[in-house]
C-alpha cells in the first residue's frame, strides 16, 4: 500500500509526522508522502521540516516517509516557480491541488500544474481530455481521491485516463487518523471509479515504480 497525498499538523492535518507514520505502518503501508498545503508564504517553512523528520523516522520505520508538498489555491501563473522552489528545498513528491468540484479553485489550475511538471494532479475534477493527454505525455499521475467531496468526479477522471493513457493513483488525502485507507478500501475507490482488476494492478505497479525511483 502506497499513499502519495496526506497531511500533517504542519497544515490542516491532525497528527505530528511520527504518529502519522506509525499509524500507516500498522496498516502495512510500504510508503507514505506527507504533502501539506502550501503557497509562497509557507513553502520554505514546511518542506525542510518534513525533510528533517523523514530522515529521522526512516531509520526506524518499516514504512518509508516521503517529504512532499501540495501547492494549494496558488495562482496558475505561480505554479512553475513554486514547483522549482519546492524541489530545490527537497520535496520528493509535488502535488498540485487540482480543480476539485467542491472548492473554488481558479480555472486553469489543472493545466498550469501539469505544465509545471508536478508529480500528481490531485482531485482534478472534470479534467478536460486535453489536460489528461498532457498528463499522459508528461508521466504525471491523475488522482482518484478517497476523500469525501473530491471523490465525486473519480469516475470522470478514470474515464479520461483510460481514453488518453494517463497514469492514475489512489490517495486518501488523509487529514486525520480516520482518513487513512486500508488496502481493501483503496481498491474499492479504484474499482468504484470503474477500473477493472487488471487496471488497478497496473495502477499499483506504476505507484510502486514511482516510489522506487524517488525513494
């Protein structure tokens, strides 16, 4: 089990990273990314702390903690510079907060995040075929979300991925202890979005290959 989009108390999550990591270790996770919400005001504050605690905790945990960030509600015009800054600060997983139907995300955010080469476009809402094609061309994951509200468009995202060859990932977008997905629930999210058993296994392999590359 791998989850590339979760939150600690460094943004709007509930847990310190140590407890966060321990809870998913008990669930048998191979890897988890902490990707707290950020813009230009706090990017340089959050990422070094996650980088440090990951280095500390990974010495003792069976589950690999990956330092990341979620660029959230930033103007589309700022995505490119913030992605570069985030990677320079040590973020191994850069998530773009996509155009979910449950929040007033500025139109054009999906495209800007993809052009900036984020790793994951989270909860991208009614993503266009053109943007899904861009994700496929650039090897960027489109997220199937386990989070209430964001998950409403999972079926559409899965359809766009199937039509274009874009890679998918399943993430909890966890903010607290009750949000973490078990392996069974992650499969339910994927199958509920319309993925076949074979497509879900391909999704898992792609996520594992990504962790192997950055871990």
